[in-house]
């Protein structure tokens, strides 16, 4: 929250970020201020609509890609959604809209495979 205090955002936007942060925390998901600030901007009319609850459910399903040694990637091409998680901290660090996989993403190898 200290990071949020220094942002030059409107009080309404800050409140929305705090609400998102708390909603994810209640679902045992750690989310950075940057990622939480992306949530209100996900639905800009150009993409398939997605709710915070859909993002939470998607994260709970587990990552489907990795990037390098320190990033888990949750990617859904139909929803045009990519969620980036820091493997070391387990924080969701970014949430973006993208149509295609990024070069350098590798399939996740699950323990049961």
C-alpha cells in the first residue's frame, strides 16, 4: 500500500486498485500494485469482456506456460489474456491483453505428466 500512496492516480482509481488487491488476497492470490492497476483497464471495448472473478478462477487453474526460470504464464488466446507470475514470490506481477503467445514461452511440465 505504500507504493500505491505515491502514485499520482485519482482517489477513485486508487480505491478500485485497493478493492482488487483485497479481493485477490481473500482468494489467496498475491497481486502487485501494477497488476491490480491493470484490472480496471482490461475491458476497453476491444477485447472479450473478462471479470475479476474470471481472472481469479483462471489463476487458480494453474499456469500453462513458463518464461525463463522465474516467470509462470497464464495465457488464454480466446480471452486474449496473459497473466504473469513471479515464481520466487508467487506474486501476480502483470495482467495484459494479448492475442498470441510470446516467443520464449514454454509449456508447463506438470508433476503428473
